[in-house]
C-alpha cells in the first residue's frame, strides 16, 4: 500500500507522472568537472538557463545610476545552504516567527477551507515549516503538496522531507512561481480547492507595485474558494532590522557575496570577493531593507559569458536584494486591490511578523 509519493516536474517538462529518482539524476552528471567550476549545478539546467542568466546579469549590472543584480540568483546550491543558515541566526527572527505562527495556527488555517484541499507552495525551500499545515490537513484527507522551487537542491531536500508524512503525496515543480502555479492549477481536479503558500515574507522581494501585480497574477490562476496564505515581515525598529541583514558572524555577507562567486563560476567573471563589502541599508521612504555589495576600490569587471565589461568606482554599490516590510493595517487593502479578501491575520508576539489568510473573491 503506497501512502507516500514523491515526483518531480522540472523546467520544460509537463508530465507529472514521470518519476525522477535522485540517484538517476546524480548519475547523469557523474563526470569529472573542472575544479574551478566544481560548484556547477549538480542537476542539469534547461538549455535556455545560462543565456537567460547572462542576459539578466548584463541588463542589471549596466543599470544607471544604480547597478543591480536580480535577487533570485542568490539561490544556487551554496546560496540556498547559506540561506538555511541565515534562518537559524539569532539576529534573523523572521523564520522562527513564521514557523511559530504556522505551528500554533495550522488548525485554524486549514479549518477555514473546505475539503478536499491541495497545497501549492511558492519557493518551498526545504519546506520544513510547511509540515504543520500538511499534518493538519492529512488528519482529514489525503493531501497533495506541490512545492514550486527553482533551486534543485532545495527542492530535492523538500521532497525527501515532506514525502515522509503519512497521507501526503509530494509532486515537486522545478519552475518559477507563476509557471509552477499555472502547471499545478491545470492538473488539479475540479472539486479540489487550492491553498497557495507564500511564506517567509518572500513577497518582500517585490517592490510594492510589482508585489500587487504578482498577487493579481496569482489570483488569475485561482478560483473562488481557493486561498493564499501570505507571510509578511512587519516594520520594527531600524537597528533590529539592520542586524537581521548584517549579522556579526557574516553569514548574510557570505550569502550576498556568493552572488558574485556564482557569476565567476557560471559566467567566467573576475569579481575579487575580498574587494567587496556587504552592506544592509534601511530605506525609510520605501520601508525596506536593501542589501548592497560595495566596491572597496576601483574594480575592472569582465564577465566573458555575459559579454560584459564594467568599471566600478570605489564606494560604488551593486544592489542585490530588497526586503520590504509591512504594517498590519496595509494588508487588508493589499488583498482587496488584488482580488482577495483577508479573512484572518495572526501576528507573532516575539518578532513582529504576520501570517495573512487571503480568500480568492
Ligand atoms: C527569503 C526574501 C524573505 O528578505 O528576509 C534573508 C532573504 N536576504 N537575509 C528576506 C534574505 C538576506 C529573505 N527572503
């Protein structure tokens, strides 16, 4: 009797029935690699991936007056591992607050939805905190869980971990958020309600306008009766926020700098990491933390596979990530503007963070 199922759908594939065992995937790349690029992806990337990475790097690094790099490229295998370490930093209370709220209120959350419910998660990471929701649901029904994740290593960890829960079937999607969600929405049965999880304040990576636009796109994939659980980190005192993104052990700095190392590895770049300093800034007007990598001296950057040469002035920065922070009172409006109704909100007592339950109108 098979009560557990684990499947993976990778980019470019639509057949959810295809089973991909981890060993089969690993043996396909079991070749001797160049030591300089030995951190190259452990799983095959779609052919278009490198061209897209190069184009994104080129477009964002040439932006003026502020050079940028897209934050989604922070999450290669090493970046995902460093992010997991960030989540256990004493200074980064966000993940623990998120998990506490899910653990404490899993029952309330799933009780707001009619069975049968299938669960999709945007950017599952290792999926650890999702366990509470899946266990609460599995108590009343067999539950399908669709983690949608662009990091193959994070997805594999998630599938392994969540595939252990009785009465939970895992079908992983190695896709971007919206591509993954569209694929999930097409495969579900007509009577199933979908609960979409967007946890950990990942919405904070979007500028406010783009966040609205994204939520509207999510709403378009959903039907009346579906729900979105949205985690939002709340505004708190500036010192606490800065420390959460510039921890004294330097884990966040390593996470940030790894973006340059990744460009060196995958696109042949010549960034000298010791010549860059990680910086966390609080932008009060936009209510967000910004991560920057600041050049310590003049840097002549050459990235052959992006066909790019740039000069960074001493003190010039590359903006690598935004983490927007919210006030509880703005969330209702955010829901209404994007086709949802916020029917419940839970706030952690130790670290200002809110779990918001949106119903598709
Ligand atoms: C995963 C985007 C929610 O913004 O807090 C943590 C990423 N960056 N420390 C966040 C992050 C630096 C994180 N999100």
